[in-house]
C-alpha cells in the first residue's frame, strides 16, 4: 500500500534563547568583606519529621525567626545542624534550599568541611555552585595531619570563595595553631576564624587584624567587647536571637550576659546539639525527633530548662507556645532515615 506523501510545509525556526551564563563551578559571588562584617551568625538547628527526613516547614520557620531576630548569617549543616548525620546529597540540598528561600535576607554559610581533603573540595564546589555565600571548614579530625598538612588542606579550598576556618580542639582533638592561620591569612578568601580556644587566642589574632568569631556562647560577650572579636557563631541564638543580637551590637552589657549565662551553660551540659534539640522541642517549634546517636536530656534537665525560660522571660524565646516538660515517651529516636 502506497503511503501518501504529505506536502511539505516550511517551518520558521526561531533561534534558541541565549543560555544564562553560569558561574564556574566552585566560584562564590559574595565578597569576603561581606562575610567579615557579620556579628551574629547562628549555627542553625536541622529539624526532622517522625520518619527522620528534614522537616522543611519547621526549618523555614526557624530561619525566618533568625532573620526577624537580627541574625545576619546562618551556618547550615554544622555541628549544631548535624551535618555529620547527613548524606552529602541531603547536605547540599539543604544549603541550596536555604539560599533559594532566604539568601536575599541572610548570609548562608555552608559547612562543607571534612577530614578528607577530596571530600572537602568536592562538597565546597557543590556548595558554591548552589549559591552559598561562604564555606565553613574544620581541620581534619580523627585522621589528624601535620602542620604542613593543615596548611595544604585549607589551601585546596580557599580559592573557591569566602572561607571561615573552624578551630574546635574539643571535637577534632587537634588545635589549629596560630602559625597555620597566619600562613593562610594572606589569601583574599580567608574571611576569618571561628575560634573556641579562648580569649587569649582571640586577642592573638585580632591584634594582627585577623577576623575572629567566638565559638563559645559563654565567652562571646567578653570576646566581642574586650578582646576584639567581630562577633559570635552562636548556638544560643537559636533560642534567643534578639537577646544575642543585643549582646553583639549594643555595647558592653554585663547584666544581660549574666542573665544569659545559665541558659548557655545548660545548653552545653551534654555535647551540643543535645541541649538545643531538647529545648526547641520543649518550646514546641520542632518535633521531638532525634537522629541517633543523639538522645534528649534527662527529665531533671528538662525541668530546669522550663525554669530558665521563666527566669529570662518567655517573650524572649522563639516560638509561641509555653515551654513544657516533655515525657520520655514524647521523644522519637531514629536510626534509619
């Protein structure tokens, strides 16, 4: 059977629209000076659904609360945000989500550090590709390296964009000594250091013009006003962002600092983020879901938290519900997600 041949119709082909120019992989569009000026950066909590997946609705509410409370930046997937309990896919997705939804109103600093230089490089490339404003990098932990190895590790990630180096020997079991930071300070992308060693180390750097954020809430007031720190990367600001903003912006305030110290000490009575996770659940702003190995603080500590809220004033804390003492059975512990 002959197949009829349809008459040909000329189709006017329109040229394809020009493709948007893409930033080279791993190149930041934020200036390092724009990061150096931040005074209050919150190491934000990652909330979960009962099956262990991210609760993005609760997360978005937390970020909005930070913006409204005066935080200028957030660390996404840091220790507090439990980046070490995420897959890299989850991690980069959460960084990208934060940038897309909130990046116009707050600086997004992705924790893309690793004890593997290869992983740190790859994750940082991905983080900047999805738009993060800066990277947070810890020194290699467990598989510790030499001083020269530390410098070489950080040199591999510094060219990609603004970088905050994180020194927390209590977790990594290795201090980043001043000669390492001084050797890296000549890099234009070196934004500064989140320093947890104490006031004297802070002053050592600030005297040399190196930007420092206190990594210890209970020391941040004095580090800021007496030792030259630019500000704080805070856990407590998850709970009281407005008061932490006042502590960093409004001059020395020993009375406010003294008022907040019981909360700060309570938050770290067990390794972070156990206290914060418990507190946010008791305030009703996140579900009481924990990814193991984290478990809630014991009952007596949960009772103590409610008393701390009453002493500081419920109006200063995030959320709208009254603080309550949760029972053990209220918490959900997840090992597979």
